[in-house]
């Protein structure tokens, strides 16, 4: 089972920082990769790949020119699609159902998931194509926070203990100050 | 018991959007208010107050010219200070201790809390003044996400059910589409 994040409507100038946060949250909290839709931003993607290499793990970063096709491919392969929106069903009310999505005829393996977060306004089709429209509170706040809470509730906190293999740099948690280990290969 | 957020090192041009996310997350997830340190940004604060008025509740927004003094006042009043940093102790390992902070001689009432998140690099003094330096994963990601997860774990999910009194606008969660109620006073 893998979770991917689809970042809809990225704009190079305006969204660089917020999209960086979205991608790093996806990686840190256990997603397998991020797919950017909108303006192709090679600089951003290169920077993210560099961070992923430095800090370990297998995070993938790519761009798509057709988000509906991505959703289509995902669903055709048996996966579910969740769209995070302040208008959706409450996270609490729906997360168990999302977690219980199992593949048919494959010994009940969990399905892969695609989590869509908008940068700009998301078109009506997204609401229709998604299996779940999910709100993390129905208040205005942040797609970065919404993604973090979705992943934390989906993985039930286990993602906070993830280890990232092959890291060049690692932090040892400490009460005060900074303890960074550099691993030379 | 109330939780406040201290946003350290805000810069008007560079941080407007990220600081907006931090403030809206604070509000949506149950903090009582936000204190901005760094460049005074009246436009941002006015916008946040307007959103808070529109969506209800009692969220407070203000600026400080002296973050150390704020921490000092907070601790003098018996509160705890948590600094969110990727170098700190793991959220899981420390959140129960934070939640158990009780006021002495007041029937064991929970203490108020101040949660500090940086925009730019946070000075060494912050690590020393904080009662808790807390990491939400030890990976690079987002102070917006870190704040959201801290508040969610502190309030143990109860904050996702908050109702905001006196709102001019309210969303009714829905499976598909948008259902917004406008409340005329």
C-alpha cells in the first residue's frame, strides 16, 4: 500500500514555498511521492529530489500535464482518490472507511491512495472524480496542515516513527540544542 | 486553559502566505490567539481579524516587538512554553508530559501554553527559554504542519469538532460539492 499526493494548480512564482511545504510534508509523513500539476517547475522538483536524497528514503517527485488522466490511471489500478477540501465530509467521519479500502481478490491487501490538494481553486470535476471529499475542520486554514492531519490520521501516528534509509544526514532528537549526524558513504 | 501561538521572525514580503497559514491553523485547531514577532504587518493582522470575524470564535491577533518578554510574561503567569523544532524531542515522547502540566495550588487546573514556531532561524535563547523543544518527525518539512500536528495531539482530536460561535458563514460538510450557510445578523 502506498499513498501519493497530487498537488493541483502549482504556479512557479506564487506557490513555490507552499508547494515545497506540501511536498516535504508528504515525504516526512510517509507518502511515496508527489505529482505536481500546473506550471512545470523543474527547479522546485530538483530541489525536492536533492532534499530527499540528503535525508534518505525513496520519495518520488514528478510533474503531470493531465491530472484527470492521473486520477483515471490510479483508479483503473484499483486505488482510491481522496480530495482534501474544506467543504468535504469530516475527517473523523470518513477516515476509517478510507483506511478499510481493500483490493478485491488480492487477499484483502490495502489499496493505494491518491490524496489531492489544491493550490488554486480546484475544478468541479475533482469533487466528482474523488472517492472521498474530506474536510479537516470546515474552517479556512491550510492545505499543508490538512495534508499533515490526513496522513497522521490515516497512518494513526505510525508515520511519526518512520526511519529513512540511506540518509546522508540524520537528527538525533534532543531536549535542547541541535544534534545532527552526517553519514559519509 | 488556553494555547497561544508565537510566530517568530515574520517578514512582510517573504512570509505573508506562510504566516497566514500558521495563524489560520492556530485558529482552526483551537488556539486562542497568535502573537507575531518580526516585521510588524498590519495588513496581514487586519486580514486575519476579518477572517476570524467572518468565520466566528474569539481568535486574537497581535504583534510584539520583544518575544523574550512575551515568553517571560507567559512563564511568570504559570504557563509552559513549547518550541517546535526539527531538532527537539519527539512529539510522541513528550506530548503527555505537556498535557499534564498543571497549575500548583489551583486545584490542578491545566496551565496555559505558548507554542513557538519560527519563520526564519530561531536564536539559541529560544531553545533555552522553552520548557519543551519538540520535533514533529526529525525530517525537514513545514512549521505549518508541525503546528497542526502538535495541536491535534495536544487536544487529542477534540479540536476537529470545535464550533465557532457568532459566525457569519458556516460550512455544512458534504460528500460532494459545496454547502455554505450565510448567517445574517
